[in-house]
């Protein structure tokens, strides 16, 4: 939006109705909220026992006498699915004026609870226990806890979440501190009362807390600030190297340069460092819920592999929260989201989060070609792409995010629209640069898409046509045909000309790719995907087999455990040397495997040696990747 005149016309157009017809628009929001500005519901979260995995929610909800339905949030923004965790809700108790009321769960919508409100009642007490931890969903450890308010509230059914008002409070464990973007905190003893907010803002404002914490101011200008609030299981993990802290500060100025404006006032990157909680990132307007392992800040390999975590979520404040697909944005948390446009929301953001991490110096910009080789090869050699277009992965995202199971390379995964999205948006960037003789880039599109003027958090929706229109304004091109080819139709390969346009080509050789290595070492896995066609866990158990590869042809399958290689006990290093030696050998690689209680021998007729992807410069061409990844922030 360097072209601010365009913006004035655009805002009107972009605020076009989010719904196809008025019937759909009203669906699910037919009720008027009794919790209003000035008479909000109160939410007191007693978190004093968080370290044993328990919190206690005490709500007082304005009501009217008669039948009432309360709902527990189901569709969670940023998680892109019906992931509201019903398993955390226990010991639900409703009462009015000291009298217990019998509630009943709806027998079709399990997120809805019915109760009859007695005459003369204006406020309903709703109390429940919040069970913080489940398998694969750890929200609290001895020293750290994450509060996602959607887990701790119920609200009047069929209301709009921007018309339900709430006044949240938290009672902290002794000696713990907290971080959140919630406004106007007022602390007394261990209790913190926040200002009144809409339900939409409450659920958009997670709170991290912990025994060991560190606040790092990253940026300020006038009365606007950006900071990182870190909470660690172990105090020694808070010692961020000064150079890395500077790079994280740079990421703020890089993002401001990328977009040209901001749509937040006080931004809090909330970061937990805990192996028990694990890896996750969820975006919000003025904060992000970032979860890294213990050594996320102190182990350079972790930064190399996942150094885009904070910048990815930060970029979402513009792309995802401020600018949002028209059919993803919903009026309350029970209405299903449609996720087809995640190829913009997440796909473009994967490119931008990576780009910011390299431009800021969180990762070395010289390593971007190696990173690209890593993701290009992964997408290019995924068998499922031969039948399934990328749009199917975004449309199915609410289910794909949580799908486990074998042969994920045949089914494709939710990760694909991130990874392939990055390649598609890199291609778009190189097309803009080439067609404008280097005068414009995707940065110019982003200024128009999510840039000036600065605003407070708000949502401006878009559709596919508007994205293509804005790209066309940045650089004329058949953008509709471009996305049809790479997103909406089966595409045999990811964009094939972006690397060449940028002055690089993909090659395979026996040297491991640095990013493959960072990923496999973080996950304790071994991959020989581009040679034998298998992915393994540390103990030699097969995670996936690539269709058409030597391992596939030999009949191997996920779940098999390699016991011996050419009659020698399994060892990751020995497998590597067997693959290396395959070039000189006429005999196949022989694997003894255990499958359940059965043993079998599989002969892999492979003679290509180790194969790992890299990018190589095309001589005599300009290096566009260096220009893209160079710092853009004002010196
Ligand atoms: Zn994202």
C-alpha cells in the first residue's frame, strides 16, 4: 500500500460480505448477547494448581430466565479445525443464587449444554475443572503453563463473539509471572484482573505463565511496543545468546519493512521452552503462542531447523489475522470454518516467516538455497501429488491436521500447503521481480495487501480474485492461470521455473542436506527418501515408503523394523555405508526385517549411492535468492 490511493477503494471492496447470502450470514448468530459492554460475563481462572495439571474456571454469565443454551468453543482460530478440546472439561456445575441447577448436554451437538434459568435470575454461575494435559496436548508442566481461554469459557449460544463481552481474571501460582496481550492488567496479591474485552479478543489473547521467565523488549516506537515473553521449564534455557536476541529484534523491523505498517499496538511473542509441551505455534492479532523445546534458544541446530517459528506467527498478525479469507472468518466459535484459502493464509506465510528469519539473521541468509533444496525435493518426490491437487489438502485441512496413519506421502499432509505454498509464493516473487526488471517484488504486493495505514487489530476479508487482482496491480501476469495450475489442478512438480529464474538448479549428491539433517536430528530419525525410498525412526522402524522406490518395489511397508543389513545388526551408520557401497555392487541391499512377530528378508535392488538435494548456481545468471534474503530493514 505504497499506493495508498488504491487502498481507499479497496477497503470498501474487501469488506464485501463474508457470506454468500444473508441466510448463511445469520446462521448461528440469531441471539442477542446478555453479556454486554458494561455488564460483561466474568471469567476468573484459578490457576494456582496449574503445575499439577489442573485449573478451575469460575464464570458468572448474564442471563434471562427461561431455557438457555451455553456452548463450549469448537472451531478454534489459528488451529483451523473443530479442535475445541472437550476432554479438558470436567466437574461442570451450574448454579443461580446459591442453588444448583441441572444441566443437560445436547445429544447431537456435544459442545452445547442446556439449562433452565429460574425466574428472577440475572446471573448464572458456571464452574468447571480444566484438565490441562492429555496425550499429545500438554499445556502445563511443573514450571510452565499455557492458558488458551477457549478452554476455560462457555458462552451464550448463537451470539456473535464480537458482541459477547467478558472481564477475565487469573489467580497465578505463587511466585509465577505471566505474559499476555490482554489489556489493562491490575494485580493484587496473586490475582490479576484485566480490562473488559470481547469474547473474540479474549480467545485471541492467550496467557503464558511460569516460575522461570524472561521478558525481552524487541522494539518500540512512540507508544507501540513488541516484546518476547519467555517461560522455561529450566532456568538455564533462558540464556539466549546476545547475537540471537539481536536477530529476533531485527525480525520486528524486517516485518515492518515487509508490510510497511502494523495492525497491533503492543505485541507479545509468548514463548515456552519445554520438551514436555513440545513444538507448536498459534497466531493471534497482538500475540503468538509459541512453544519450543528446552534448548530452542541455546542449540543452533534448533534455530536452523525451526528458527522461523516466531517470525511465522508474527507475520500472521498481518497475513491471517488482519487479512483473512472470507470463508474462514466466522461470527462465533461454533460455525464451521472453510479452509480452502489456506494456500494464501498459511502457504504464503510459510514463505514470509522463512524469509523474515533469514533477513533478520536468525538463520544465515546464505543457507536459504540449501533450505529451498530441502523443501523442493520433499514436495517434488511426494507420490500423493500425482493424484491430489494442493487445493484438496487445504480444503481437507481441518481433518488432515490431526490425521495420523501410515503412508502419509500417498495421502499428502497438512504440511504440504505450507511447504509447497512457500515454493509457489517464491515463484510469484521471482515472477514479479523478473517482470518489473527488479523494481518490484512480493513486498510491494504485501504493502497493498496488508500494509498502511497502521490500525488496531481488525479483520479485513479477501477472496481468491482479490489476491489475483492485487498481484496483477503489482506486476501484470496471468495470476489466475498460475494458481489454477499450481493450486487448483494436479501439478506433477512444484513450480519448476522459480529456481532457474532465481539463478539456481536442483542437484542430488551424496552430501547430506543441512536442513534435512537438522530435522532428522531433532526428530531422532534417519531418512533415505531420495535413495532407497524409506524414512526410519532411530531404531530402524520404517515410518514411510516412497511409491516406486527400491524399498517399495521390494515390498517394504511402514511399521517394519530393520533388524539387520546384509546379515549385520542394524545401525544407522552401517545402513548409510551399505547405500554408499551400492554403486560398486551388483548385489541388492539385503534387509532382514521384523514385522509384528514375523521375520523376513527384503532385497532392495538399488545402486545409486546416497542421494541428498542441494541447489547449485547456474553460472552467468544473477542470484535472485541472495537479493530476496538480504536484509531489507532500514540501516
Ligand atoms: Zn501459520
